[in-house]
C-alpha cells in the first residue's frame, strides 16, 4: 500500500494531484482544511482486494492518521469523509457542499424578463397590424378607452362591427351597444312603492338619496303612505338626522332596537306603500358587514336591497364593493356623486359586467332636485361628453398592451 498526503489551495487541485500520482484506483482516506487550503490523504493498494472490506479500509485510515504528523490549525474541522471513497466517483461538491447560489433564480428572472419583452414586442406588432387592417376599429378602441370602458367590454363591442364600417357609424354603434348593455329600472319606486334598504360603503350618500326619494314621493303622493326606518347605529347623529327629516316631512321614523330586529319591524309596516331603510355605512372589510348582509338576505321576500355606488370612485373599488355586497342580493343600484366624477366609463363597465340594473343617478346635494331616473343612453352620452371635457387621452403604449395581446391571441 502506498499512502500520500497532498496540500492544495482547493479540493479540485488536490484531487487532480492525487489522481496524477496514484491513478484512478486511489482511495481518499481523509480530508481537512488547513491554513494553506485543503489537505487530502489518499492511498492505493497495489495488491488487488486489500481494501475491499470495511475493516481493511478502516485499518488503512487509522494507519494513515497515526503515521501523519499533526498540523496545527486555528479551528480544526472534522474530516469530510469518514469512510474511504473511490477517487473516480468523488467530486469536490460531495466532500464540501457548495453554498447555494442565486444563479438559478437569476436565470428564472431573466427568462421572465425576456418573456415580457417578447410579449410586448408581439403586442406591438399585433396592434400595428390591427391598426393597418382596421383603422376604424382601432380608433373606436382608443375612444372607448378614453371614456374609461373596460378592456374586455370595449373589445367585445368593437368586435361586432363590420370591417367596412365608417367611423361615424361605428361611434353610433358603440354608444348604442353600451346603452343596450346598461340595464335600468325606471322610476318604479315612486310609481308603485316598495320596501327598499339602501346599502353601500361609508360616505357614498345613502342618507341623502333616501331624503331625495322621500321628498319626491311626498310631492307626488303625499306623506300618508310613507315610512322611514333609521337602522344606522354606527354613524354619530345618523338617527337624529333621520328623525329631523321625518319631522320636516311629517312621516313616521322607526328605529329598531338592533339590526337583527329589522325584519320584524318591516312586517309591522306592511300597510305603507313605500318604506325607505337607511342602513349603516360599512367599510368593505368591516367584520360586522357579513352579519348585516345576512339579515337583509334573509328578508329578501319582504324588502329590496339597493346598492349605492359613488361615481367618483375608481373602477377597482367599485368592483370590490359590488362583490362585497353581493351576499345581500341587491336587485338594483343607485349611482351618486355623478357631478364629482372625472370619468364614468369605469362605473358603467362595473354595472354592465355585474348586470346590476341602475335605478337613479344623483348629481348634486340639492334635495330633491339633483335626482333623476337612470336612462342608459343619456348616461352613456354624458360619459362621452365628460371624456371630451376633461381631455382624456389613451397613449399608444396603453393601447398596445391592452388590445395588442388580444389581437395576437385571436389571430
């Protein structure tokens, strides 16, 4: 048997030196770090089979360790290999596992970046091709985007146009299409009455809308068949405000002991033709909101829930409000603060997507003047005029990212 010891700056160089001196049949007996780098002790038995058993290998290791002079080190590390390992099957990583690097993660990020760049290029090419082939369609997509109409809705409307349509015809078709998709209920509450609970987020104008409807009912039918319910126990002064409104109009105002008692109170007011219910304004993440909505849903046979949305709110927040109040099964919607909105396309898109009929719109604080029954064509036309007044514009990059990918996916 021949035993050698090699010291090298790293394990790879040490193994290379052992291989050159002892050949491929050499066996690693031990390895350790030293101030000079790595020290490897190896052996080769020129008599075949002398190291084939664990006992022989262990004896060889013990002999090598006993024969080797100690090397002082600041902090000696344990041997990396307790049993002999064939040199031909040994890699430096097996003895000294490499520290995890970020090369794979970096490569993944680079691939994602390249993919986004490729998608952007494809979208640009598809949008340019669409602009060349159908200039009227792309111009209508631009105008609908400036109004604030959602991407999928705009592409659906323009996709129904004939290829040979001119711009004026296309504009009329787009406005008519939006008007057709936007559902309205008409002035049915003031005509036939009902029991209506107004729900919505804090500050959307539920109480003001209720006051406008109450005054209009009295102007048309008198105070005899009208009743108000003040169930908002959250906002300070909300019930006092409702009591003052009832005294001014000469109509009764009822206050339930708790919100869960609302169905019982409604049953006692069945003789009234119109019952308007003011509910607490809630944050969309209010822990008590689900319980209130469950009470309203359980009374669906006795009342109609109307969702109040503020037109000045961003489309994403409106979409979240519709989803959050869906458990109450709202049958209609009222759109407030139309006069404060800089764009109406987002609100119209949310209502069309949710297929939520619109009952009334409010465009001011005057009671009862600033309230009108919703008319789809009038509201869409107002959205177009508002976009022109505010100078809304959609840049080419936005249009490419929105509609170029759709064009690429459908070709």
